[in-house]
């Protein structure tokens, strides 16, 4: 995915200023910044949910987007959500979803309405929906909020596997102890990205 010269204003407030971002296949990129810096705005533009005022966005292949706040129907069960997205993604089976359910420890929740789930379990479902169609580009906005430590570690193992399989992955993180997982880190400050390599 490539972003070139992207600008976004909200009224008089300039949130993104000439942002350039290149995330090639096989890259795990972290985006960090203070609250209100524009991280979620950048991700929404990256996936096409929000239009930039200026600039270009080029995506290759399917996109998986995990927003910070899950958009789920509280009356639907976990299984009904997966069936719904199976149709939306035109998937022949739910085999990949089943693998992810095992990985994220969601297997006992198939018949549970989302309204009965804890915040962490809802976030697992939110992440699963973003991953179940095996997209080439993953855009994840603090995807592990509410996870227990074991699931948190499983997430990073999965992210590394997907990166090694050639996926391009962007993760917004605010946790300092997670930064070593990334190939590179982009700090969003005053509307601009500042890059830092994390591996020699």
C-alpha cells in the first residue's frame, strides 16, 4: 500500500499534512502518536473509509480493517456475524474463521449474542472478522484492547506469521513494550509521519 501527499483538515485543524507512507508486502509497521494526533484518521483514509482532502492512496489486493471500536450487532450471535461476513466476503467455507477462533480462544462463543460478551471477547471477534478473508493488507487500530496477556501474545505470533507470508500490516499501538515487534515505526506528530527502523 502507498499513500502519497495525503492531507486532511477538520475545520481549521490540520490533522494530516502531506503524509507519505509506503507499506510493502511482508512488512509489519507500527503507527504511534499521542491521543488526537490523527492515527485513526490516517487508518480510515488508508482503507478508503474516509476521503483525504488531497493526496493519493493505492491499495493492492483485499483489505482487512479492524477499527478501534467494533461495529457489531449486539443481538446477533458470534456465529451469525461470521455467517454474515462469509457472505459479504464470498467465502466458500468458514475454515479460516474456525482456525482463528481456535487461535483467539473464541470457540466456546459461537452461540453467544454479542451483547453478552466481555469487551475483550468482542475485540477478538472484531479482529477475527478483519482477518477471516485472508487479506493482503491488514490495517489494525489498537486491535488487542481488552485482551488477556495470553491472547495478546498470540496476536503478535499471528501478526509475525502473516508478515512472513507476505502480508502488509499496519498496527496502531500505544504500548511501549510492543514496539520491538515492528519492522519499522511511524510516529505521527503535528500531522506528519517520522519513521524509525527497529531492526538492523
